[in-house]
């Protein structure tokens, strides 16, 4: 029986390793509204067909992702310089009564990364 080479599963980072990641915002248009919350403009379609379709039906090719106070603080600090650990420290200072901030932050950053709103780097990737 022949065995096909299976790609190795990538090991998930430990919490300590994840805290050393450096999140950097993707090149997206964003602004801060009157309430001080972040609004991110995301294209609905990247393909020429999708963009053309929006023009034909006279609809904007963008949608706005509205961040809450938690997400806004994280987004503003995903500057490509601060580590996840440093952002967590800022969050604990800003939201001292919130529970499970480390878990919430890690899940939020993983979701933002999977949606291509941010990229997560390790220190060695930046050097």
C-alpha cells in the first residue's frame, strides 16, 4: 500500500508564543467616528467582475465594519510595533473589570487575521 505524503499539520502557538506576536493592520481605509469608535471600510468584491457588477447596479463596493470600544482599542494598537502582550496590558488598564481579556483578545485577533483585517508577525519575521 502506497502512502501519500501528507502535509504536516502546523503546530498552534502556545499562549506565551501568541503574546509575542506583533499584529499589523492591513492596508484598509478606516476612520474614527464621533463616538471615538473605529469604522473600517472593506471591499465587498476584489475581482473585476464583482466591482463591475456593483457599478452596474449602482451600489458601493464597500461595506463598513463598525468596531466596539474593545475592537477599536485593539485596532488602533495593531501598528506593527506593539506585541499582543503590550496590547493586552493596555486593555487591562482600559477595561479593568472585564473578565477573560486575554482569551477575548486572542480570539479577536485570530478572527481579524482570518478575515485579513490584520497580519500577525513574529519578531523574526520582521527582522
